[in-house]
C-alpha cells in the first residue's frame, strides 16, 4: 500500500484529495494546520514527524491572498510566503520520499491572470511553479515526478459565502465550461498525477480551472 501526506487536509480541496486517494487504496496522512502550523519550521517538522517512508506528497495547504498592495503588510506578506513557498520547499527537502514517488504542488490560475487583489498570492504560487520545474529535473533520475495543479474558482465549504449569485454568474461566463469548479474536480486531477498513468508527466503545471479566462465569452456553441 502506498502512503501519502496531504497538507491542509482537514477541509476543502485538501480533504477532497485525501478522500479520493483513500478510495484508490492509498494510506493518507492528513495534515491539519491547527496541529502543525506550516508558517513555522517547527510546524513543518511536526507535519512529517514519525513518517518513515512516503510515496506521495501533496502540498495543498496555503495562506489566502492578503492584497491588494495598498493594504498588504510585511507581516501578512511574510506569513503568506512562509506557508505557500517555504513550507512546501522544506517539506520536499525533508520528506522521506521513495524512488518512483509523486509530488504534487497545488498552485493557482492566479499565476497567469492579472488580479491586483492577489498580487502577493500570485507571486507565491509563481515561485511554487518554478520550484516544481526545477525539482522535477533534479528528482527525475530517481523516478520521482514533480507536478503542479492550478485550480481556478473552486467552491468549497470555506468560501461558499464569497460566491454570491452575481459573482458566480460572472465567473461562469468567463469559464469555458460555464460553471465554478468543485473540490472533486481538483481531487480527480491530483489522483491522476499521483497514479502510474502519469509516470511520464513531470515538471508540468496542469490547469484545472475548466478553462477560466481563455478568451472573450462566446454566445452558445459555434
């Protein structure tokens, strides 16, 4: 049986990823930020404490956007970078990954869209994507794949209140599939990347947004 560590697995997308991997027969170690704060190195070490061997690492935990730049603070910026960049980097460094393992970093479509409310968040996710490519190159000789998944607007229990009918309609009209994403949409993509079917895919950022902001909205099917 394969063993996976999923960070931020107590709710939302992380919980959905954990459930999906368990349904595929994977033993999942579920990190909970209330028990291991990934904004500190002590929390990083606690997250992998007692893990002797690991086949799958999913870096899903993230601090939310703290922008725009006018209201951001050095403290919120440092916290965001610690959770979204530093923690995944050192979890990968310290995780006892087996040869042939799988590492998946959860990024965001914010890296390819200009959203002033998410500048520092997009910066952090951009760093995560760069890390994904370089570590894929480094770990390739061990048969370890390193990929990223970039969700778009995804409805979860935590953000349900954000998606008013007006906002949901606006986002849906900018999405090829004309709807918001759900947790299962992202979990299924992660499940593919950690499977043997994805053994020849590495160093990639897989957009899992349903085609968010691909171009101007179209009227019906042409």
